[in-house]
C-alpha cells in the first residue's frame, strides 16, 4: 500500500513539480521587487524557464495519456472483432 502512495506522489511530482518551483520563484520575485534587482532578474528568468518547462511537461503527459487510451481502444476493438469472427466461424459449421 505504501508503494502505491509513493508512486502517486512521484507521478504528481514529475508532472507538476516544476510549476510549483515556478510559483515559488514568482512569489520571491514579488517579495524582492525593488530591493535587489539582480536577484529579481534571476528569479524572473527562473519563473519564465520553469513555467515553460512545466507547461511542456503537462502537455507531454496529456499526449502520452491520450496515446495510451487510443492504443487500449484499438486493442480492445481488435479483440472484439476477432472474438466476433471466431464465434461466427464456430456457428457456420
């Protein structure tokens, strides 16, 4: 049971972890605005980079999920067609 929870956490972290980091950097940018411009610039760049990586990670996960669903439906459809053809062949004699 603990392995199942661990895998859910790892999946969540792989999908949304970079966006959490980007939000943390954005919060730091807002807090440090005007105090230290070098830190503000570095954190602002990290918001852009981490946000972009996070968006592409989510798009990749959605694409993989859709691909797996289509593959599953294709296999199920082929199985049902073969099963139907086999039952028709069995009754034709």
